């Protein structure tokens, strides 16, 4: 199954907050259009992409992570990277990811305020990340000592 073609409605699914509280997928876009990175802390490309999404967040763009890890592992991984990106967790069997056909991490979802997934991008694609930042009104994310290529598979 491949990732759904955009646009599509974000399905309702159970997620967790950093403190383990249950929330629905609508929490991902509460407050407006949001760029969400879906990934695992054990995926090198996810770990390398997270600082770019964190930079968008720090520069005023709404961004969050949906990590397929426990809240404890996600928090520890983000702390190790020195990031303060808001995050949610999705546990196995990954109901949201399965419902949208996600097969690659990281995958970026540009979610409109109404829950419509307007754009997606699989793996690390610098032009897509820069376009998402612009759409959110944030500058292109600049990371110190950046060595990421324009594209890196997940």
C-alpha cells in the first residue's frame, strides 16, 4: 500500500502526548496549519531531518513530530539532539500511519487547520522542506555544519 494521494482527510486515530496522555490525531494540527514529521528515533534519516523541522518551529512555523516510539524514548532522542520540537507518539500497530498508507520514514505531512493533508514528502528532500517552511511563513531552515544532501532516502 502506498501513501495516499493528496489531498486527503487526516483520519481519527489515538496518539500520546509526551506525558503519555491519550489524544486524537486532531491534536497534530490544533491551532492551524502544521508541518508534521512522522518517523522513528532509530531511523538515521529521521534523526537527521528532525533538526530542520525543529528550525522551522523555532523560526515561527507550526511544526511537530509524530514519533513511532514510546514517549520516553521520543523525549530522550529529541533531548539528545538538543531539540525542543513539540511531539506526539504513535505506538504499534501504528493506526494512523497504516490508515494513510505510510511506508517510509521520515514522511512529512503538511496538514491544514481543518485536518486535510494537503502535501506530503517521503524521505529527506531539501527542496520540499524549504517549500514547507515558506508555506508556513518561516525562512529556509539553516542548520550549523549542515552536510545533508538534497535527497536522502529513509
